[in-house]
C-alpha cells in the first residue's frame, strides 16, 4: 500500500458553493499512480465546509446557498459568538452541518465520482480568504 499527502492552498472565493474537483486533481497527481484506494479531502477551517454534489448545473450551487442562508440566518439575537461579524456564527454552524472532509474512492488512477458529481468548497464567510486543504490518498499502486 502507498500513502500520499499534499497540502493545497485554494485562492479566496466569494461566499457560496464552488466546484474544486479540478483543482484537487491537478494538485495531487499521485492519485494517478493508484490502481484502487481512497482520497480524503480535509479543510482546515471552521467557517467553510466540503461536500459532493451536482457538477453540471450552476443553479444547484445557487440553491444550496439560498437554502443554507434560510436555514442558518445571520443576525440571530440568540447567537453569543459574533467576534468577526454577522456571518461568523452562521458560518461555523453551516460548516458543521456539511462537515470538514469528504472521502472519494480511487479506481484505475482516477476519482470514482459519479457522472454528475463534483467536490464543492462551501464558503460561508463574506470574506473568508484563502482556504487550506490536506489531501491524503492511500491504496494499491498500479501494477
């Protein structure tokens, strides 16, 4: 079994849901050396998350943002934590709802995502800044 790990810095993005599949694959060519295995993508932040979903129609990402803004509104008077502004605590809650990592099977040196699946960076801050990922892949090397 082989194990590879790579740190990746993503450019700052506006609040919303952004496809990052291509960036992950480009930054981690070691995936191509594995016959079968797993890739974990982990985000090192508490105000952004990761998920896997629709990669073709951009309105899905818009609807995700709409849903999460309704489900976890800003300026709730019951929030005590608001050190960094009105999007601070909602960003933490949204991040926890989605999670900080995704696992993707590797099959014949490629991510075994479905036809319409992609990895989303879920940016919950108005000005989140660059985001950092740790990519870890392990599995059986190509013969």
